[in-house]
C-alpha cells in the first residue's frame, strides 16, 4: 500500500452571500401554550412561572430575581399574549431541569436548553416543508458543515462532486441553522451526527424531520463491539488498511478507532464503498466534517480494482483491492434478498475476497442468513444465501459467529442480527467460535450497557476447554453455554459439525445445562424431601435405582428423529375466535399451556372444524409443545384435541402400534419403543433446552434444535414408569386441592349470604 498524503490546502472563499455573516436567529413570538410544549413542562407550570415571577410580585417582595418576560406590546391578545422567544429562552436558562445529570463540564441542563433545542427542531421542520423533503434539508446542511470544517481549505478541483454547488445553493435559513448547530454542539463532526440522527439529540431531530436515513444506521452497540474486536491501531509501520463495504453513513468506519469517532489519522489506507447515491454523498460530507475527507468513497466494489490516485491527491495510480480490515453492514432485514445472488452473504464473500493475508473482516448480517436450511429429499432447494454460507464454512473463512443482543437496533426492533468474524480461506478449516452475545447481554444489564461488549470480546479471544457435554466451567474459563468452538466438519461418528444443513445460530447450537449443579446430590435431596412430605410413598421412592452415570451421554438434535421418521411433528392451526365455543372437541392453545385456562373450557364443534381441512386432531400419547420464551410440554393422555397456533404437536411414530400390542395383552419387549411420551416431554423441556430461543419480540425455540440424550430403551422404560407415576400422583393432589377449594368457597358463600350457621360439635 502507498502511504496516504493529504491534498495541498489553500485558502478558498466563496463569493459573498447574505449568509456569509451568520446572524442570530430571529424566532417568531411564542404563546404560553408553545412555551409549555417547547420547554417540555405542563401548562400549570408555565402559569405559575408567570404569576409568581411577575414584576409586581417580585417588586412587592423586594426580590432581585429576574422577572418573567412581559408580553410583546401589540402582539397577540389579552387572552393569548405572545412573548419574545429569545427573552423566554434567556429566562429559562436560570432554571435547571430537576434530577438531570450534569454534562462533562459539570453544568446542569436547563429548561432554556430544552427550549432552544425545540425551537431549532421546529425551524428545521419548517424548512423541510419549504424545501420539499428531509433529505434536502440534511444534504444542504451537511454541505455547509463540510465546507465550514475541512472543505474551506481545499482547492476547488479536489472537493467532492456537487459539494461546492450544493453549498452555494443552500437556503440561507439552512446555512444559519447549520452554523447555530455547530456553535451550540461545539464541533462540525458532532453537528453532522446530530443532523443524521447518530446521537441522542439527533434521534429527536430525525424523528421530527421524519427522516428514513436512521432506519439502516448501524447500532452504536454494534459499532462499539466491532471497534473493541479490532482493537487499537498501533500506527507506524504496522498501520492497518481498511475497506468499508456497504459503508452507509460511515458508522463502522469512523468508529473503528475506538471510542466516539476518534482521530483516524493513525490508520493506514482507508476507503469506503456505498452503492446508494444519496448515502454516498452524505458520507462524503460527513467525512469532511470530521476532517477525514481524504477517504475515498466508491460506488461499487469493482472500482477498488481499477488503478487510480487514491486519497484525492496527484499520485501514481494503483489498485486498492485488499486491506487488513474489511467492514460491511448490508442494509437487509428478515427475508430480504434471500433468493438474490447479491444478498447479505454475498457481501461476506466479497469481504473475504478483499482481505490481505492475516486480515480480518467484520460483517453484520440478519440472523435469518444463519438459520435457513435447504430441507431434505429431492425437493430440497438451496438458495444463494445457503450456498454462500456453505461456501464460507467449507473454505474455512468463518472464525466466529456472534449472535447480537435482541432489540439492539433502535428502529428495527423486530429484527435480529449477527456478526461474522471472517478470515482468509484455509484448506483445513479450523473450528468456528460461536458466541451468544444476547445471553451475555441479558445477564450483564442489557444491550445499552458496555459490560456485555467486554465479555463478548473476552469470549471471542479466550482459549476454550475441549468441547464436551459434561464439562463444567472452572476458574476463569467461560461458560460453555455462552461460547463454544464447533468444528466445520465432523471429527468422528456422531460428533457435531457445522456442515450439517442446520442452523448455525449460537442460540440454536449452544446447550445451557444447569451450572455447577451436582445432579446426583440434588436428586437424592429431592427424593428425601418427597418422602418427608408424603410418607405413604417411601417404599416407591426408595425403590428408585438412582446412580451416577459413569460416562457422559451423547446428545442428538430432535431434527434427527424427525428427519428419520421416528418422530412426526404437526403445527397448531389458526382458528377464528368466532369458531371457538363451549361444545365439541377441546382446543389447546397458548393460554391452556400457560395454565391461564383449564383444558376443555374452549372447544370447537365438528361442523366448524370441517372448514379447517389442515387442522390436525391429537392422538393418545402425543406430546404438545409450546416453544415460546422457553419450552413447555404436556402429554395428551386421551387424544381428540385440536391445537391452536403457536402450539405444536410431536407424535412418536411407533406409539400407536405399541398401544395396540398392549391392548391385545401381548408381551412387550423393553426395546419396543425408542422413546416414550412422558420421557420425551420432560427431556425436551429440561433446563438445557430452555434458552435456545431467538427473536427480538417473541423468543421462539426451534423444536428441531432441541437436545435429546441418547439413552438405551431399558432406561427410557424406567424413566417413563417414574414420570407416569409422578404425573398420576400430581393429578390426585390437584383433585384434592380442587375439592378443598370448592368446599371453602361454598362454606364462605353460604355464610356471607346468611344461609349457613356454623357451630362446633
């Protein structure tokens, strides 16, 4: 790479225009109602301010405080007076906002700050209506800010295309508002961020302007995580070059220095690629506002391969095809461009192609790119997204897959995202580090904090213990439920691999067994407690043969028996509320599974059910599953129920034949069934499967990704006998409690109505 040099600066002045000398903004008079709205207080507060701080009241009390401004003579009316906005703002500066946090200089925010900010927002909204769109206002304002920062020192021919023309054509009110924003915020770069909605104040500006630019902005938490993973630049001869693909407004690129957009001069060659013309222009202006205008912004990755003079300076042309760091945040949401050749993972492949040996790429992708599968059988379809993911894995390009915290995007709250850490291809793919940052963030205070970022970086870099189901974390080792290395190809028969046409989302791959639990001791304690509470069961409890397992058991995903036909799954149906009544077949939906309604209260008659030809009726022994915010299961002991979405059903394929054999009184072999209903229900709702959910709003668990231990039929038979008996005992206890509840209700109701008299015998 050739070293970066800056263009020769020379003084440049635009022709005199009315806005060359920025005058103080003259705001229109405001009413008491507008003061209330702009200061963010209630109408009674403004009335109290005016009454208690009037000139007459303060003069009578010999109070030297500044009085509330008088109405403008001749403006408004007696019932609706108008006040000078500047005088109101100055008076409100004397009143600090209660319970507000001081700024970095120790100054408390005042109602005057709120008032001026709201006035400026109102002015920007008025400009939007006058100029036609929010994008026009923002583009003109950024042109003014860019020229006020770095652009004023550049010779004309090296300025970005259209910048000078847009600057000279900017509306005078836009120029005035831009300079006021820079004066108030303190730096051109920060003022540009505020206009683009990239900080807290900017979000309010974007909301008032109804700008769509913030919809695809890379979230600040993701920017901070990528910067932490990249680490500080060492400078000198070890400067790292960077290419930012799908650069957007440059969030990842400018955040790469660590902290809030620190100086990028210590980095090597930097270049951005942004296909969208509007975003490309705004990015150029924003870079100049941060005095980083020498960073070139290309329209497509192919321009990187064409020899040219980079950095806006006369130099020997060369191609900028590769870099040490490649960044990308394609602006896609769930399902978008799934079948297009240039979908989200196309940009991941492009990032790998642009890497120097030893370099790293950081690509933000929607999680659906990690969960899609091609299905099985001759009718299976492999989309370009699945093919790209398969190719990245096969070539050894994936170093880590980080599942980002839910609701990390302030606007696309229903979308989930992941971060791919990529490396150059390797003939012998190394294991891939899977990190569940969502689980870490929930434990460390949520995605708005910083603790989860430090923990994710640690999880990404630390050496993990060998993968084993019986591993428990020791010392400083991380939890295997938060991060784990998974091989790309299976190392042995039955071992896990990523090239198995299944989801590679960390939540779907990482088991969450109970931490630091001695299951043997806990089970013995539970058995002693049950014997003390129910003495009549001591013989039955004592007969349980509980022992420690000498060797760890292997697990397999529920997808395997489903694919092999050992299990059958069927989804609940969507039935209109008008079709639900109190007669017919029982329906089981979310409310029944959560215990909010008793089973049998809601029903559907056969005539109504006939209109839903796809609806399935359960059979005896079916396992009913609700996989939202965890996993809840119950066994249908009788059958004949209709499931409502999102409830699902699992059916053991050979269970009907087993029941026929039992009914005939024929001998049953211990290995007659590979799995039993109660065993299946309890094993898939075990704690290790409760945290595999994905989804920002509703945490749904993929049934196919649930772990199931591989146990011999004899052990399954024993487990089924214990679980069946415990369920029978629980049903007896429930009937006893219901009988006692009914007795208490009837006695209290009779006494309350005066019909019953109670006396001790």
